[in-house]
């Protein structure tokens, strides 16, 4: 009988471990380091290399695997560099290529295929990432002054929001800033009723003080009311309001600034003792699977479980600044992406851990059956590497995530008389100053994105 060279087993186990550790995070590590060092141009160059393109204007023909996710990362770097048209192009392409990962409705087997050892497949985004694709693209279109593109993006956002509401998916709390920006786009398109509907949705997720005056202003031209709108108006009834009137052109214009900074938590591989994992996953596993896991744990065949979790956010504690002609102006925090993302993932964590346990049990049982059938052959010895240590290394969670998604967003909004103003935005040590012309009844949106 041919014997497998036992002295090579440690080397083989090491190779398996290294293979398990490789993944998407390694492809973006240098780019993230460049952002942390304050060099977004280098981050852009590195992402172009990963996408196998020579210029930011180019996109890969094939967006399978990691490619669409890399486009999301590049889009945010382009936004930081003020290249909004190219950022919008990347977000549009990625949005079409990325599916929504339904954390609540997927079975354990489906979650296992999405979340474990399958990072060669197309990336599927958790709900909070899918929502923010459209939100960040609204920033691009409004910065470019392209109201038509902003309205299209707002309607795409509505489709995702409606689905999440219908399914009671975690992550819906990140709808607020997108609805706010969508309402702004419709307000300055002269569509008061649609603007009020979007502002009403935004107010569902946060009492944005900067929306109170615009809502009152729009309510004079629209009969749309909701309990939130009526409360804000002081209890006015729908029949007391005039029908919608054509949009007037007031003398004042408006400035909206959007500051996005830091980086949201990326996914990392996490290990849990099997006992604690079974406690977390108890309500998300069939009783038979849970009992089988307990039996294998009692025999010492399963001691640890690997699953994807969220790491730490970066820069979330920073405080951005906004000034008009040197005068400090308030910024309103509109969303903690890191906080909402963590809350959404925590709600789904039991199902994710349950999927990890189910997948590991399937691999363990299949490996043991194969080993017994192969006996003491080289193949049987190779399969005997299905011990706890090697199993843990081989079943590495897919830690792909939108690594360059900002951790926080803040808005500043001011009505201004027509004229020219010097606007300064500062976040995370970066400062952007621009001279802006406000026209009668018009608007300007300025953005500062800092991904460090």
C-alpha cells in the first residue's frame, strides 16, 4: 500500500491555512493604506491595477467575482478626488452587477454559499450597502447639478427601500440620507409633492432639523400630508391646504453641503467556541441540525466555528467643519453608517452563525465518510486533515465588503441671497475650499469625502 509522506502534512496544512486567509481584503489593503496616508491618487492607481485597467475612465468588461465590489471602492475614491462623473459611472455599473443579500429570507444553505469559501462568485451586498450605492450616487448627481440623473437615482433607491420595508430587513435605518437627498432633487425640480414624500420618509428615520423649514415651504404648494408632516406643521389638516401650485422662483437660493468621512466597518473572520455559537444560532437552525452539532461537539469533533463579522470603523469619532465666508456654520449629523451597519449585522448574526455551523457540519460529515471509504490510502490520509484545525482554516468566511464606504455623513443647509460665497469644508485633516455662485431660486451642492 502506498503511504502518504507524513513529513509533508504540516506543510500541506500551512498551505491550506494561507489559502484560507487570502481574499478580497488583501486586494484592497495597499489602497486602504494609501488613503490612511492621505494619498487618494495612489489609492486610485492601485485600484485601477486590481481592475486591470489603465485609466479611471475604463471599466472591466467582466464584473463577476470581486470586480463590481472593486468598482464600488474606486467610485468612492473618485468622489474624494472630486471626479463626480466618473464616480457616478462606476456606481451605476456596480449597482447593476451586485445583488441584494437577503439575510432574513435565505436558508442556512443559501447563506453558506454566500458567506463561506466562495469569494470567486459574484458579490452580494447586505441591505445597508445596497441602499448606500444609490445614496452616494445622489451626491454625485446633485454635485454635478444633474437633476434628471438624481431623480432616476432616487427612484432606484425607492425600489430598494420598498423591498426592505416589505421584508422588514435590517439596515432600513440607512434610508434617511438617501430620502433627504431625493427630496432635495425633487424640490429643485419643482415637484413639491414628490419632494414632500421623500422628506417624509427621511423624517421617519431622523428628526432632521434642517428639513423643518423646507417642509413648511413646500407644504404651502402641496396638499400632501402625513402624520409626521401634520405634526411638524402644527396639526394643519389636508383640506386646510391649497392645491399644489406651480413652483415660484424666490429670490434666495440654497446651499447644501455633504461631508462623508471615515470608513465603515469591513467584514472580518471571527471564531466562536461551538457552545457559544450554538447559543447564538439556536433559533436559526432546524432542531435536528442543532442536536447533531451538540453531539459532535460533545465528542470533541467540533470546537470552534468561523463566520464573517464586522470589524472596527475608522474615523467615526471625528468632527467635521463647515464655514461660509469664514463664518462657522452648523453641520447636522445625518447618519452613522457604522452604527446602523453594526445594528443591522447584529440582527442577522444568529442566522449567519447558524449557516456557519450547518456548513461546517456538512463538510465534517462528508469528509469523515470519504476518509473511512478511502482507508489508509494517500487520499484517505489527505482527507484525515478534516480535523478541527484544518477544517477551521479551510472553511474561511467570505469577508468581502464595501471597504471604502464612509463611516459617517453630515449635512449643512443654508438659504442664501444670490451672490458669490467662499465655502470651506474640513474633515479628517483634509480641507476643501470652493467659491460658489448662488443664483436666485437656485441651488448648489458641495461635497467633501475623506476615506481615512
